[in-house]
């Protein structure tokens, strides 16, 4: 044996005599002790089994350089005790515990996970470097799979954008679906809401829809999950902006109010129409929609047909207010700003700027910063 540093474990290939996929190190001792203790630790390597034995825990086994296999699960299930997973604290180890816990629960084996996330030390190293008490404390930090999963997904997903938050929820939906107790389900929905910022009701709604899909697909979990919490926000914002744009097609004072207090709409088409109305109204006492349409028709804009159709449709809609008052304009402004704040707070600012010209991006940023400062100074 060479004295120089090297790998702690050297994985050998399977042979006729050694089938790693069906071997759990120390199982012959642990199976007797586990029935007395009521649990068994599943560890990364045999040195970790030695470490636990030194502090008086004999109900421990180690996988032999493989993932947890069906054969392993059958052996653990035969013990009829709680399985306590304690693999490496790095991300590969965390992922392995997530997969192992999922397989165990599916097989009806109760399990908890040692909360070692972020730890670079295994039980053997903790015993040698920090002592027996430190190892005992380490092994006692047990979490159920759902709490562990929340922390795991938070580490693997920075949750900086809406897409990352949606990804986290999508990954977590199968776990929520399998929770039977209503109180427990509500508790984890609240925890997930606190992490993602999505409403608890929205999360529950998504879970219910996925359950319906599973039922319709004969028990098979659909791979596609249509989850767009931002749509509800955008719908409310669209209605408020559309109402103000309608007033701008009927009243010059509404155009002036928009230019002074808002300056930009969130919707691309609404914003382009509003810009033309602002330019048109500069030397006008009233708005002539037919004339505005004629001006748009004379342009070489690639989407002018869309702008004309949208403007005409809005101008002749019947379900809008016929009276343009200062109170109505201020209420619409407050609604638009409130909905924009919700969208920006849910990390859609970056998404809202995608595909925009530098000028439009600058307007969105300026609008966002202006309202942020205004909100702070209130």
C-alpha cells in the first residue's frame, strides 16, 4: 500500500463472486441490531460503518460504490424499520439521497435523511477530526424527505428568476401529490410559497390539476405541467392598461395624463399605440381615431395591421367607461403600477425586457426605477 494521498475508496468492477448491486456492507450484523433499535443507517462506505460502530451504533450498512438498487431496497424493506440515509453532503450525494428516498418511499419503506447539506465531511472524518459527540449530533439531524427536498432544491436552484421558481415548483409537485394528511399538505404548500413567492392557493390549484391529469392518464404521471402563475398577473395588468388606452382614444386629457404619470405600458402593442396617440395629440384638441388609423396605415411598420386592428377594436368596444374623470385616471394608474410591482417582484423584469429594443428596455428600466424610488419614499 502506498503512503501517498489517493482516493478514499477505489471501486472495483463486479465479478462472479462480488455483486455490488446486491450487497450491503455489514448487513449481517445490522439486520439483528436494527430490529432492536428500530432504524438502520445507510452510509456511503465501510469506513463510515466503522465510525458509527465506534460510537455504539451497529445498525448501519454501506452501499458498495453503487446507487441504491432494487435488491438493496428489498433487503432494507425486510428489516421493517426506518431507513436513515446518510450519503455525501455534496450535490451528487444530495441527488443520490433524493433518488434513494424516492425509491424507498415508493417501495413503502419509511425513511428520513441526515441533514448534511453543504457538509464536506463524512462520518469517518467527523469522528476523527471532531470527536464522538460531534458525530452523534451530526447523525441526529434528521429530516423527512419533503423538508430535505425543499432545502435540496433551494441549493440546486438559486431561484433568481421566474423560470427557476417555476422549475422548483414543477420538481416539487410529485412530492406534494403523495402527501395524504391535509394538515401536512397545507404546511408544505405554505413553505413552498415562502420560497417561491407563489400564492398558496396557486400552488394548491396546480397540485389539484396535476392530480386530475394523473387520474385521466390512468395513474401515469404526465411529463408536461402547464404552470404559468404570471398569466393571472398579466391578465389584470392588461385590463387596466386597456381601459386607460381606451380613454386615450376618446380624450386628449387622458393622453396628457398618460404621458405625465406613466409614460409606458407593459404590453408591446398598447405601448406602440400609446406612443402614436401621444405624438398625434400634441397639437390637437380632440382625438380622431380615423385620422390616427390613417397615420398608422402610412407607416412601414411590420406590425401595423396588428396595431390598426387593436386600436380599432379598443376604440369601439362598449364595455368601457364613457366618462373620463381625474379620479378614474388615478385609479387606473394605481392599478397599473400595483400590477407592475407584482410582476417585477416576481422576477419578470428581465423577462419583460427580452426582445425589446434598447430604447424600450431603457424605458422599462426607467419606469421600474422611478416607481421603486417613489414606493420607497412613501
